[in-house]
C-alpha cells in the first residue's frame, strides 16, 4: 500500500468514527430530552392535581361541615379563609400555566430559562403558601367554632405545627429542590451534547 492509499483509508475511517460519534450524541441527546420531558410532564400532572384537589376538598369536606351563621367570628373566618384560599389557588393556576409553556421544541437555552423561571416561581409560591396556611387554619377554626385559645386546642395546634414543620422540610429539601436539580443537570448535559 502506498502512502496516499493509507491516507485515504485513514480519512475514510476518521469520517466513519465522526459520523458514529455524531449519531451517538444525537441518540444520547434524544434520551436525555425524553427523560427531562417526562420529569416536566410529572410536574404538569402534579400542578393539575393541585388545581383539582383544593376544590374537591373544599366542596366535599369543608362546606358540609360548616354551618353558616351571621356572627362576626364566622364572617371574619370566612374572609380569612377565602382570601388565603383564592390567593393560593391563583398562584397554583399560574404555576400550571408556566409549566405548560415549557416546550422542548424550542431552543434548549430558552427551555432552560423557562425551567429556571418555573423553579423560582414554585419556591416562591410554596413559601408564601406555607405562610398563608395559618391564616387559612384560623379562618377554618373561626368558621367551625373551634376554640383557638383553650387548653383543648393545644394538642391539635402542636400536631398541626409538627406536621407543617415536617412538610416544609421535606417539600423544600427533597421535593422541589431535588426535582429541579435533576432537571437542571439533564438540561446542562443536553447543552453539552449540542456544543
């Protein structure tokens, strides 16, 4: 074999390796996009569930158990609960809309930006939701004529505070932050494959 034949053979194999590398990168990119889209789809499903659940609980559990009265404690309780409930529901609806805007057909940089916006919004509304939870509970207690400042209500209050504390820890540590960290890592891997 002559030198030119070896160079041609070398170039041919180099092109084959380059083509295979490109195909492998595309396959890996497709797999990563599919995985990330599934994670986003789960976020959408949870967001839709968070829109349906409060209405279902409100209509099936809360309304039948509350007797409507024309006294001041019921009106104040209703206003407190309604204001907090409506705010939290509006935030949940906005979160659902933001999650549905994410489209992997767009460039990966804009998708990454939308996911970052979604993550920040979820953290914000979750914090605000937990801050408004005591207002909702006080409203429910006032509407249901449950004494707030009595010795009988100390144990339920301690139980509620304990459950809320555990819920806050688990939600922020494992649910929100961990989920979005995985998504952001996958998006970074996709960006690396594109370059």
